[in-house]
């Protein structure tokens, strides 16, 4: 967010499916070079920790150990065209689901709306890169704010879990002096009091109602700051 005038803001959305903090860290160079945002909000999903570890397996580093790049997918024309086919994407999705089920046979699973919700963990890799992001933005004069996706399983089952993903990251953020917006309580209120559906059926992404709650919480957060209008 690079400008904020009373009730108006200029917002840039850098969210991309399958991206995670390691990729965001690399994006910062481009973001900071193009404009100077007042705030950056990062929404963390439970599966982001797994993505980070996978991305770093093929990462490129400088001689001093600085992360330089994450190689993208092959530019092979056949593979590129195959990715565009719905059937190919569907087969890959089924394969990944079967692989996940096989790897987790015998483990206790949290299943809601036909999906398995990953266990709430904080990996050293993800924590370190979120901290690096916060520090880079701080040095740029930008406020970094962390948010996490509430547990769809706990909402559906009306469970209050002190160890859920959101609570763990909230504690981590506090220890590292990083601003954190807790979405869990507002989601609970909307879900339990009003019976609102806040996620799309069959996945963990917010629907319009869920996004509205996130927007409201961000506005509440921004209203705690006084922004000067540019001349």
C-alpha cells in the first residue's frame, strides 16, 4: 500500500497461487525498486511452510549465501502446452492428492469439506524468511504486517485450539516485534453467530465473505495510524 488518504488507499496485490515467503523475499527487490509502500500485508497459509522447503531445494545462492533465485518450470514447449490442458492439470491434482494420502497413512487427519487440513507448524525456514522480509521492509521505511489463515477445521468443528496455526504465529510475531492481525476471532464470530460461509467449498481459500472480513480487519489496523495527505 503506497498511499493512504483518509478513506482511500492505493493497493497493489502481489498474491500468486503457490507462492510462499521464500518467493516473496525475492519479490521485494522488485517491489522496493518500483515504489515505496507504507505497509505490506502478508497472508500465510499452513502449506506455505512446505512450499518454502521445496523451493529451497533448487534455489541459487551467491558466494556469501544470499538467496538469488528460484528456477522456474521448464521452458520445454511440450511441457508448457501440457500445463495448459485442463485434463493434465486435473490428473496432476489427483496424483498429488494420492501422494499426500499415501505419505500420511496412519496419521491423525483433520478433514473438513473433503480436504485434509495440514498440521499447524512453524518451520525454521519460513520463520527466517519472514523475519528477513520484515527487516528489509523496515529498512525501507515500510511497516510489515503478518496475518494467517484461520483453521477451517476448527471453525467447522467449533474447536478453540490454543496451539492452532494462527496462535503459534501470533506468538512468534510478538517475540520478534512484528505486527500481527489476528483473523481467527473475527472469523469465529461471523461463522458461529451468523452462520456465514467464509471459505469456498472444497478448498481453503476465502470466498467473498471471508475476504470482506480480512479487509475490515486491515482497515481497523490502518485506522490506528495517522497518514498525512500529500500536497
